[in-house]
C-alpha cells in the first residue's frame, strides 16, 4: 500500500470507492462523511424560548423588460465609439494642418519663403490659413456631434429615464 502522503499518488486513499485494494482493513478508523444537518424543530425546545419568527413573504414577481439594463447596453459602446471618432477627426484636422505647417517651415524653407503674388510669401499665407482650418475643425466637431453623437446620447437618456420610472414603479409596488 502506498503512503497517503505520496505526492505522486493520484487516488484518494481515504475514499473507499476509489481504493486500489479490494479491502482496506483500516476503513473503520477513517473519518466518515458528516451526517446531513436536520432542520430545526417546528416547536419551542424550551418553555421560555420565544416563538420562531414567521417566514417573510416572498417578494412579488414583476415583469422584466426584454432588453438588458442600461449599464450593459450596447448603445453605450456605440456612443463611446462615435465620440472617440468625433474627437479624432476634429483633433487631427487642426493638429494635422499645424504639423504640416511646422514640417514645411523646417524642411522646405525655399517653398515657405517663395512668393505667391506681389511679394506675399507662401509661409505667411499658410500661417494665415491656420485660423480658417481651426474653424473648419470646430465645424466638423459640431457637425459630427449634431448628426452622430447627440442622437445616440438622447436615445440613451430617454431609455435611462424610462428605466428609472419603471424601477420606481416596481419599488412602489404597482
């Protein structure tokens, strides 16, 4: 018989159904499974013992909605994605143009000092165009907010108000 402390022993020597030997003479010395707990008596065990409190009534069943709760709703992921896209487009528009202006200033001084019309250098024209490009970025931000992000946020806001109203009615016991 192998030792019960053998780390390579894959069977439980204390389980009589999993023993390798046909009969283990030490089974009667091994601990047995505890007896199942019996339910408490329905009467008072001692005369001075107070009566058992009544069981609380089961909570009323209510109809659950067919859609998941708001915290797990896929519209929140859609809203985050639309907002992320909106930020990226506006930021890349403004910063992209400014970065292009800086790169041209550093690596193309001949182009930046060249004149466009009547002694007006190209670098000055590109610098003055920075303001309209910033306005364009703001306009893109407003456009994407109005057409993509705000409708999703409004729908989520309405669903949240509806969920809150339903939860309040359920708690009021209607």
